[in-house]
C-alpha cells in the first residue's frame, strides 16, 4: 500500500527528513514547516487526472445524447501515478 502526504510538494533543492506517525500526522524536520497529513492509498491500477478529460457530446440513434468519452481516449491519458505492483 502507498501513502499520500496531502499538501506536501516534492523537494526541489535538497532532501527533507519526514516523520510519519501511525495517526497520519507528518512532521518535516525543518524550521517553520507546517504539519501535513498522510493518508493510505489502497492498491490501485494506473491513476489518471480524470478532470482533464474533455468530455464530448455523444448522440444516440434516437436523438438522445449524453456527455462522455470513449475507452481508447482514456487509455491515452497520461499516467499521474503508475499502477502498484500486481495491478494493471
């Protein structure tokens, strides 16, 4: 299982030392750094940014329509977080 540290950005200039406590509290060993929260990420397949999908109007034969997207388009979306081992 993976862990997400909510609100924390990846360090750009140097490494950071973090402590993750069993209750999900995350402390960074650095002066004036806020406290973060860690949450478990359950086993998952490839994660994409679904909000970035440009849904299109799709018509049916009876002139009804809905907004949707086809599976091939979803398959081409960039991966944000790769699948965990054993998941596809």
